């Protein structure tokens, strides 16, 4: 009896829009993207994606062609290409049965605040 969680499900890279040569210059980092299970997370926060625990997710990469001034050309359909990589599928997990795994998350994840508060 899962309900559909509302929230921001799209992350726009902070360097977007940009040229192809910009994206080819170095690796593309998604380090500012935050995943949370906090249903009260701010939907206007474009850096935060709300996930539901024990659900499977498949990230998708959308490449959108834009005009010189950085605006999507709405007169030209099919200016978007979408890519998926099966290696990036994951299941969101918020609780672990193994105490060693819980401790590992506490020790190495600076965002594991909920684990620290509940585990001590």
C-alpha cells in the first residue's frame, strides 16, 4: 500500500546549460546531488531528490539541445536524448539488519545524521 511520494525527481546540473566542449573537458560530477528519505524535504531544493526506502531506482541522463542563449528550442521537437546505464540501478535503503554495516555508514557517511542519533 505504497503511496506516490511527491518531490523533486529531476536534478539539473549546476553547470547547465553549457556547451558540449565544456562537458568533454573533464569528468562530470554529481557530488552536490543529495538523496534523502525525508518526505518533508524542500521540493524547491533542486539539489535534493526524495526517495522511498526499499524501492528500486534507475537514474537517467537527459541531454537537451538548447539555443545559443541557453534556452530550450521549443520549436524543434526531439532535441532531448535520454541515456540509462543498468549499472546505476539501486535500491534505497534506510535501515540495516547488520550492525557492522550500520557502524560503517556512521563512520564514513557525513550525512548519516539519523543513524548517529538513533544508534548511540
